[in-house]
């Protein structure tokens, strides 16, 4: 099963 | 004071229907430029980003630099059940008020009002870089909705493979494998158009549960636009009434990676 990534690894808090 | 009048109340109704299953509480960020909303689902896999420009409203007034209105989505969608398809909607909030008032009107014959208690929502705001995508796909919303629904019957994940000439959606599940190919079709009737623009081919895996959730926003416009880059979140954009000048409802979805 592929692993689901989260958005925190792409977008940074502004 | 904040006051906004939208003659086509069903637009707001469709927006809330499109995001209610992803987020429980959201902040409406109001300024003189319009309304923005950004919210992630609880597992931080997807993000909703709404921009409503003042052009979408018949009247728009926000006296302060900015106002944050915290809304519970369940309550909002409950309130919008009051809103008929041809109703206009007026939203009104005092500067230090604790409520957002919704008024639904059809002519002068029937006027309904509901004051929603505002919430204090602590939300993490993410900076989303302006991205140029390697692949852009514009397809009819009905087609997107159908593909996601049909594919969900066979597996949890869908691969989107975008290459020059077309895009392939495929699923590999317990009962077997399936794929749907949509050809780049720029020269057909507007409602059937599929535009596939590719700088470099991209193939990515995504959870169908989320893709199906985004499809709930399909009534907002005729076409949906997908943006793909290698190893980055997918962008699924619905322009309000197909006009980017009015604003857009965008979803971002983090990819799945094979071990």
C-alpha cells in the first residue's frame, strides 16, 4: 500500500 | 461592519456543500478585497482554499482592515437549507459582534433571517506558493465527478498519468485493474472540452476518498482544472461560475508514494 503524505511537508506555516 | 449581498445565494450554498465534509470549523477572513478561507482536514492531507472577490457580490462592505469570522460548517450548511435556489443572501456582522447574520430573500415576499453564533477557531495558516504546474488538465466537472465515483468502486487509490495528448486515470484494486483515458479535445463543444497541457509528463497517486470529496464542489462550475507536478500536492480548482475574476474554490491534496 502506498504511503499517504501530509501537506505539512509541502506547505509551510505563514 | 461587514455586509455583503449576493443575488445568487445558491453559489454560497454550493461552496459550503463542497467543503463541509472536509472541514468542521473554518475561518472566514474578510477584508475590503473580499472573503478568503483556508482550512485543512483533520489529518492534514487536504486543504481547502476559497477566494471570493468583491466582484461576485452585488454589494460589499468591510469597514475594518480585516475581520475573522469563525464558522461551524455543520451549522452553516444547516442554515443554508433555508436558502432557496433563487434567493439572494445578505451576510452581516458588527465589528466586535459575536454573530454573523444571514438573510435569505426572494423578492420581498419571503424573508428569512438567521443569526449564527461565531466561534473562536485556532487555525494554522499555510503559505501556498504560486506554482506553475508541469501538467494542467481542464475537464468538465461532470466527467471528473463520474471518474472519481466510478473508480472508487474498485480501489482506494487512483493514479493520474498526464502525458502529451491526454490523461489516464487508473485504479488497481483487489478485483482487478481499470483505467479511463481522456483525450486532449480542444475542438469540441465547450461543455465536452478536455484541455491537457503538458510541459513534462507527470504520474501521481492520490486517495480517491479525497478526490470524491472535492467532486462535491462540481455544481459550482462547468469545468474543473487539475494542476500536477512531480511529488507535490495536486491542485483541483473550481472557478466560481467558470470565471476566475469572481474567485475560486481550490483543493490541494498530498500525493501517496509507493514504498
